[in-house]
C-alpha cells in the first residue's frame, strides 16, 4: 500500500515485466497465499459448521453414495441450496476426503479467474499491459478475499465460471460459453440471477439478442422453477431464504410485485446509509470505473438488487459470499469504464485511475494480511489439546459438538452443532471454558462425582461420563 501511494504521488519507472508473466505470477501467488491462509485458519479453529462443516459432510455423503444429506442442520441439502456442482468434488473425496480439498480447490479456482480477466481485458482493450493490471486488481480485490476466507461456499466457484462465460461470449465461442453458463448455474440457485444479468448485458450492451434472450430466459425460468418447486420439494416447505424479503412479500411473485407496488419503500432500502457504504466498498477497489461501464454494470443489477433489498446485513457486506454473482460483472464494467477513459484521456489519467483502484483495494484488503501474523496461524497449546481430544471420537459415532469443532469432525453420518442433537448423539464435545453459554442461557452444566450433567430448558437432563479431558476440551459419552 505504501508503494502504491508513492507511485500515486510521484510515478516512478517500473521494471519491465511481460504482462503474461505478471498474471501467471499473480495467479500462483494468490493460490499459494490463500491456500495457506484458509488451511491455517481451519487448523486454528477459525472455520465453522456453517459452512465448511456443512459442505464437508455433504461431499462425503455424495462420495460414499449416501446422497446429498447433511445433519448441520439435519436435512436434504438441496432443500437449502441447489448446488449440484458439488458432485464434481466426489472423485477428490475418494482420494482425500476432508476440508483440505475444498479449501485448496476454492483458492485455486478463484486464482484461475485472473486468466479470464486478462483474456477479456486484452480482447476489449487491445493492450496486454492494462489487461494484466486488471488481472492483478481482480486478485487483490477485497471482496474476493472475503469470500475466500469465509470457509467454503459453492457460490464462490461461480466467479471464474461467470468470468469465463463473459470472455467466451466476447470471443464468439458458443459451446464453451454454454458450458461455463451451465456450470455456473450448478453452483447455487441464485446464480440464475447472474445469468439473467449476463443475458441482459449481451442484449443491451452488445446487441447480441440471439445469445442474450435465450440466456436471460433460461436463467429466469430456472430461478422460478428452483425457488418455487424444486427446493421446496426437497425441503417440504417454502423456500426459506425468501424470509429475508418479508417486508416485500412471502413468495417470489410477492417479492417482485412488492418492489413494484411499493417503490418508495424499495427506494428507501436501496438508498439507506449502510447499503450505500456497501456499494462504495464494492466500487472503490475498481477505481469507481464500473460507473463508466453501464453495460457491464447492467449485468450486476439483478444480484445487487437481491443483496440491497435484503433485511439481512450479511448480504450487503462486501466481504461475504453473496458478492460472488456481482463481482464478475463489476470487473467487466470496470474494463468498459477504463476503455472509455482511455479513449477520452489517453495520457496519464487511465494509469492514475488504476493506481487509485490499487490503493483502495489494498486498503480494504489489508486485514487479510493479518492472517500471516504468527499468533493467527501457529496453533496454541490449547488448540493442540483440542486435536488430542478430537482423536478420541469414534469415526462413526453420532456427535454433538460446539461450532469450532464441527468442521474437523464432519466425516460422519451425524454431527450436530451443540446443543442441537444431544438427544441423538452418543458423544458430546464442548469447551468448558466457554461455559456458561451466552447463546443458550437456559442450558446448564454440572459436575457430579466424575460425571457431567447437562440440563436443557424444560428440565430434561442428560448424564455423561468424561472420556477425555485436555485443557478446556471435554469429550463426553452419554450414559444409559
């Protein structure tokens, strides 16, 4: 960041490096850096049942032929999000089951997106130098970092796929385009919104109606089918995530009509202070260039509206996985905006804008570097004690464990987030130092003559013997 400010104040000569070599080095550096960061975060218990434990158990069940079922929470996984892309991890889980595979593949996949950015920008700008700059801007983007360090999400895989689809459309390569779109749609049901945006961009910005109309219609039809029928069919109840839009309606149709019938309420949500901060945080790392690329920005509109209208703040947090379907189009719009600036101001202004974007990116992404601090990735004695206790949990045993342990113990048919499932679990794994549990004020724990008595609200009692105790970590086995 200091170097970026230095170049902004007084530009200096930079050693000549071939743009392609810069991109390759950036991709390798990103993949290695974030593989290290995400893995060490996991090893030091900074990952969670939702979502890493969820996806580990889901993929493990797929790999052993048990179907897409999870117990965190207990349900058919397609009743929450429809993500058949996870079948692609099955061969890897046959060889190496566990969180490591998911975290490394996610980092590598996001890194590879830089190649698509470079190819797209090179084609649109006819210059490899700014194309490489955009690839680097993509790799240092704080939203990309935030998505990557938040455990694992199938939605994250849509980022390189959507970027590839945009490039293949620009390069007039229909079959690779269709493949990229199909794979993106398999990541999660709301990826269909991004595909609708992709179709809109093709129609309005490129005038390619024969490509754009079928793409947008396919996305819209799939979205309605999945949200109205497919996912509720697996879940046995309406699509749960529509609850975030209860202020507009309770069904997909109700939400859409609510936006139209209550324009002032809709505008109030879109223009609230925290949402405007979110938009600035999404645009600043790209030097506000997307504002000058309305065609690409149009592609991001469906996803941005989805995020901005939500009552759940996590959707309009620039570092969450919900930005996965907007980020590719913001990159596209930034390239379009740069092309416009370069055409009008061919001298220093385009370079200055890219430097400003780099400074903003590094400023917003700087906390990612904190993960390299020794205290953030080197396991403490307490964390090493946890591994000794976890090793005593039988592989097939039903387990109810506190959240930090779950992602480490999800290769089993039944694992629950304590205190959920203690009526079904043979073993309970807790951190005694966290008692009393603030999130469960009615839950009590008492020691009685070498046993542990856990009482849940309603005075139901469960008695356990201590199997292993190391540091604050207690592994308990339920007594008959």
